[in-house]
C-alpha cells in the first residue's frame, strides 16, 4: 500500500509538470525540479531556468502551449526506496518528438522532485499516438532482425561464400528457375513458412552479376511452389515451368525485367480418360519446360517420366510418351527422374536430375524424335544423396552453370537452434571433353574473393609423413595443389585439422580403388555424416593430381583435374583450422601448393 501511495504522489508531480509546461508557468515548473537536478548533458537547474526563459521569450516550439503535447499515458513508475524512474514522457511538437526518462527523488520535506533527466528516444518529425505505435512495432521488428543477424553471424558453421538460406527453414532448399536475364543471374529457391496459417512452400529469389554476391528480391511466388525451371518462351518472355501443389504442373509468365512480378497460368497436366494409352501412367511432378521448333515441351518427372507438348503455353497439352527411349546398363529405370534439367552440351544432350535414393545424377545422350536416348550415366553423389536437386542455366558467355542443394539431413533439427537451414553447392561449370566425358570446374569469378595468397613449390612428402602448411590455417579458403606419385597408395591433403590431429577431414586420391575421397569420419565432435564420400576417378599414368579444395566453414568441396567433384558437410571444432599434406605407401612430390583465404560474400 505504501509503494502505491508513493507512486500516486509521483504521478501527481508529473501531471503538474505537464500542466506547467502547457501553461508556460515557469515558476511552478522550476519548483518541481530539485536543486540537485541535472540532465544527461550535465546541465544544472540554473542553466535550465535560463533556457526556459530564453525559449519563452523567443516563442520556441518546446514551450509553446499551442504546439506542445506531452503524453504520459503509457508511463510507468519504477520505485526504489527514495528514488523512482518515470518513463516514457513523450514531448511532441511540429518540429519532432523527444521521449524522456525522469528520475525523481523524495527530498527532506517529503516532496518528490525531478533530480535527473535523460532523453531515450527522438524523431525529427511529429508523431501522433498511431505513429508512435507504428514506430514501436518497427523498432521491435528491427531489434529481432538484428538479434537474428548476430545469431547467424556467430554460427561457426554457417558458410560465408556458398548460397545459404537468409533465415528460417529451407528443407527442401532446392535451387529452381535459374536464368541469365538482362545482365544478371537469377536463381529461385524453395523455402517454407507459416505466413498463411500453415506450413507452405514458396520460392525465394536472388540475383547476382558475379555468381557470388547475391541480392534478395521480394518474395512474390507464394503458396505451394515446388520444383521447376525458367526458360524464354516464343515471345521472348521468361517463363516458369513448375509444380503447383494441389494443381499439378503449371506455367507462369514474368511481368517485369527484375523478375519480381509473375502471372500464374493454369495447370498443363494433360487430361486423359479410361482407355487412353497414357491414362494413369504418368505423374504431374517436377516438370522441366522449353520451346523447340515452335512447340512447347515439358518433362513430367517421377518414377516413370514422360514428355508432354503443346503448340501454346495454355494450349491443349498432350503426352507424347515415355521420356526414355531405352535404359542404360547398371541403372534401373525404376529410379525416379526428379528435378529434371535437359540441355545441349557440346554435341550431346545432358539430362541432369536426381533419384531420391541416390541423389544428383546425369545421363549423356541424345534428344531426338521427342525422346531421350541415353548413352551413359554418371553420379554426383555416391555414399548418400546429400548432393541433391540440381538446377542449371546458360549465361552470356555460353557457360552451362549448375547448383545443387546440399541436403544437410543430419542437422535439420539443429536448424531450429541455429535459426536457419539450407545451403547450396558452389556453382559448377559443366562441359564435355573430346571423349564426351563430363568436365567440372568452378567459375573464375571466385578468384575475386581471394586474398592473402601463399605459394610453395617443389617439395617432397615422405611415406607416413604429415607436412603442416603453417601459412594456411583457417576455415574459409581455397587450395590449388599439383602433386604426383608413382607408387603411393593414398595421398592428398587434410583440412580442418585440430592441434592434436584428432580431428581432420581427409581428402585423397586412392590409387588402388581409383576414387577421389573425402573422409569425414573424424571431422568433428558434433554429430556429422560419419562416412566417406568417394567418386570414381582414375589418374592416367604420368598425369599429376591437380586438386582444387574449397573449405567454407561446414562445407568441403573438392575438384580433381577438372574431371570429378566431391562434397561433404563437416562440423569441426572452432580450433580445427590446420592444413597438412600426407602420403601413404611411398613418397609424393608436390610440384605446386597454392592457397588463398576466401572472403565471405554473403551479407550474413
């Protein structure tokens, strides 16, 4: 009861303060201030008296009764013995608004008086009560955004130069709708949120001029957006072919050159009925669309993929039949074709896709007579399916560039703790050699992120020896290594090495098994994919091993001689930043070791 009585007295003082300010009653106003009063600038009561008198003489807006409004309707009193803080006290006028916190003291005569004043907020324009509420909401939103940004910036495993989900849950986080348009690379991606009251999939949108610095666009492709691609239609307009949940495969037209505005068209799934040869044979699933010889085509993915066509986007779509003219030895036609991407590369056609069981894969063959004739099959993921959901485009330089979703299944649940999940691979430039074998490289644009170069030439690694590279220690870097051995069974480089060598991610060429490997079984103390990724790779006699290694916090990507690429997610401890070279079975000659730190290109 005593505290409430004192709070009532304080409120009465502050009401008197408001009344004196409004009436410009200087004597009554100054009587409310303690002789010990000062403000956050160090001003004392004498200077306060002079300021009020000068302002009154000049008709200053701060003390002009006609213009000044003082709001204490939301103020609270924090009482602590003989002192109390009363805030917020909001002064509003045509010149702006200032919010104060006043400290009051119960003096010897039993009267509460202002003893200290500080401003806690201000604006250079007037705000009414609605404006103040809006400002408070914006401030809370901004604070939450800053806290989240600090959280992800502090995440030791969040990649810095791979595309990552800006926030929240991306599972799936498939890249989609990739296109080079009007001087920019555009890339869409699937993410999930509950903005409409339940979990739904939408397409986020990024663009870049250099493949590594990406700008987020407004999210306009909402509700039930699933896998698809982007192509240029007969009228020269970017067009999406995608799966619309609950409706089937569909198209959408770009309405502006920023690709921010789209018009969704009706579903294109062919209508069939009992007795038709294609009835109930195919799924409306993961489409890929394009235009060819004045006809629109679309692959309908799934376990038994099909092709459909139409003379117009919104025309009478009809199935032409199975996508595959025949199978390939060693690959079951029961493997589904999802996230399909069909394109010309050299003199061949490539069908890039996934099987949900084995991950990213591709066929090399020929598209003719409205079917695909596969000649060979390759994989981009082996021990599991974590290299997933490919998407590609052709740019103004004629390069075929692809991305994939790095499916971090192990850490989906941890995503709620760290505030995000969803990472894409580095962009890969695809081409064919003279024998129609796939070549893989990283775009040259990544070189703009390099700094602190180091180079060492012509040194030997003895069998069983680890050679520490003390000039390269970190978790965001690139290595370029030219090394060779005639008799070594296993040689390569270790990254993310702890001081005691208990933790390490081992990258090697296994000459006996003829594979390029990333061994992540000792990569970190946290739960991590405890396995060895191994892609088929054979060095011809006399050809050195040329490795390009990219480490980006929790992602390791390795490319060998431009012919093979392997990837692993790793979760090393914070101090596991060492790099060393090793050889087993015999010595290895290192012709060149080069390294660069890689500057993060993501905003956070």
